[in-house]
C-alpha cells in the first residue's frame, strides 16, 4: 500500500501544482470589487498550495499527510459538484471533470482506508 501512496502523492503534487499555478495566474484578472470571487479564489489557491506541500510530505512517509490530502481531494470533489469552477476550462460536468472526480474519490478512499498503516 505504501507504493500506492507514493504514486498518489506524485499525482496529487502535479495536480495541485497545476491548479495552484492556474489560479494564481487567474487572480490577476479578478476585480477587487467582487469580494466573493476573490475570497473563493483565495480559498482554492491556499487549498491547492496545502495539497502540493502535503503531497511532498506524503512522499516522505508522514501519516498525517494522508488525511490532509484526502480532505483536499474531497473538497475538490465538493467544489466540482457545486459548480464553483470548471476543471480544465470545460463545462463542470464534462468527461474530464467526471473522470477527475472519480479519481479524487478513489484516491481519498485509498488514502483514508489503508489497513496496514493506521492513521496516527
């Protein structure tokens, strides 16, 4: 199971890094008078920054990183279901978005419900 955690750590580091860079780049185009949009964007920038950093700690082998990365995955799925933003510049319910949601749910399940490595 530890190999699966390392693979998920590498994948989530790439995904969170991509979303972090995309949202930071898009933050310059936001209007400061739209406080709700700025707040949502700031929340997701910090969420994906935490996801990228936590993925690194998951590669090292920290047990707490599995829980935090699972929370990042579940919040991403929740945001996708709520339609707050569209992944990969497509409609919220596109094939890519649905495939990514299934991947996020499966990886959260693998990270949270590992039998051999009990959560600290």
